[in-house]
């Protein structure tokens, strides 16, 4: 048996870093609304936002 814990997800892109962000109530509400409408969790919305900002910087 392998050394992996039960329930460990195997992925090609592991998420090894944790980011903690301070938000005001209004910004948190906007984030949660985006999550609800798009059907994504907070982490995925933040990742996509970073990708969008990075793409703009590369232009």
C-alpha cells in the first residue's frame, strides 16, 4: 500500500501554498456573489482573477 492518505487527490498541479487575505465586508460579498453565480469556490475565483490580472500585465 502506498504512503498516501485515504482521500488524497492525485493532481498534476498540486496547490502547495496558502494565501491569507484581509477583506472588508463589501469585497467579501462581491467575492461570494462571483462564487455563487459562477459555481466556483473562493480559491478558484481568486486564481482566475490572478490569471486575468497577469494576462493584462503581459500585454
